[in-house]
C-alpha cells in the first residue's frame, strides 16, 4: 500500500513538473524576429499604421496599452479580449470592466494592413502586444523588443473577468494575489501600475472614494482632502460619463509623474493608493518619485515583456485569426 502511495506521489510530482515545463516553454517559444522569414515587414507595417493613428489621436495610446493588459490577465495574451460575443456565449469585451475599452478599430486597421502583405501569418495577439509597445514609445515612453509567436485563442468568457482582472477598487493583498497568479512579482505590480501615467477614467471608477467610502456618506481618508474637493467639482454622485485625467497635466505623456501623485495621496483609484500599504511597492513609488523616475522606463519595459508572456499559446495551439473579432 505504501509503495502504491509513493508511486502515486511520484507520478503526481512528475505531472506537476511537466505542466510547469510546458507553461514555461510556451513563453520560451516566443522569440525576437519571429516573422523574419514569414512576414519580414510585419513590425514596420504595424508601427507605421499605429503611428498614423497616434500622431492624430495621442490619447488612444493609453486605451491601446490597457487593451494589452486586459488581454493578458484573462486567459493569457491570446487576443481573447478582441472576440465578439455570440448568440451562445458572452465574451470578455462585454464584461462591465471592459465596456470602457477603446482602440479595437486600431487593431482592426493594423490587422488589415498586415493581412494585405502576409495573409494568415501574424496573430491578433502579437498585434495587440506590438501596438501597445509602439503606442507607448510614440508618446515619449520606453521602447522594448517584443518577443513574438503568440497564437490566437478561440475562447472568450465574460465571467472570467471578475476573478482575473485587477479592479480599481482592489486592496494591496488582492492586487499581489492577482499578479502572483500570473507569474508577476510585487515589483511588476508597482511598475505596471505606473501605466496610469497616461489616460483617463470615468468618474464611477473612483467616486465611492469621494462620496460614500464606507457606506456612511464619507470620503476615503487615504486620499488628499484637497484633491477630493477638486474631484468633486468634476464628478457628481452617479456620474458615469465624465472623464478625468489619471495623471493631471501630463496624461498624454508617458512619464514618472504618477509616482509623485501617489506619494502625495493623489492617486485616482484605491488600487493606486494601495501601493503605499506594502513595504516593497511603497519603496518603489518613493524611489521613482524622488529620483525623477530613474529606473522607471527600463523597469516598465522589462515588466511589459514579462506580462506579454503570460499564458501565451504557441506552436500549433490556437489559431491565426483572419478577423480579430471572430474565430476562424
């Protein structure tokens, strides 16, 4: 009996080892210059098309970065966030946190341009990753090399959003757990939160902090009272349409100002304020705010590469979609 249990334990251990290797190997199969032979101009076509958009509408950089983030945190970076709902399935894009996502038309325009040059070669998942990188670099953010070879998933489920995607109302414990579940570190959490240096939010992403934080008509004590007064002038209770800059004054420019705002207790979301409730994330916030973001650009590039490898499909997994919103 004992021998049988030992054998079962050994086999279980071997299975876990195989799963870990498989999960790691997926990321390892991504590589720089993946389309060098099959679509040599892919990256330049994507960059040129993205530039055509961002040069005219720089405020789209933040939504395009957010699209990549929302894609990777649910089912991995497989383009599942792009899929439309069907009669029999509600997809991720129709979940409440994703209703404010924008930039799908940019992904479609890029896909069309790439398909014209190389039909059926470049995945929508890779396009999302490259467009996010290019958008950030075009508004004075860092540039990083993106390992490629992601395949597109065929599944997108609305209900998977709630358990996987970090919410603006999340506390530090929840944030650390969600990032750890994706193989991302506490440092990655602090670094990627810095993406809030660009973009806007609807009032309902944070008005609970202004009017009814604990259900008693109170404000969030972790937010600067003067900033609350300022925000109340822009956002009235129940406002779901007004947009507020996440990094006032430089929301169109990728810089380190976000960390200075957080240290001043002027982060817009509870998840921003939460960075001051953990020793490691707080130390990172203070370091960047006190050194004018000395390592932020480099760190952001590294964390984006890591995030871009989460749960990827490679090899013969998934497919290369012809249209990003539809499975083949």
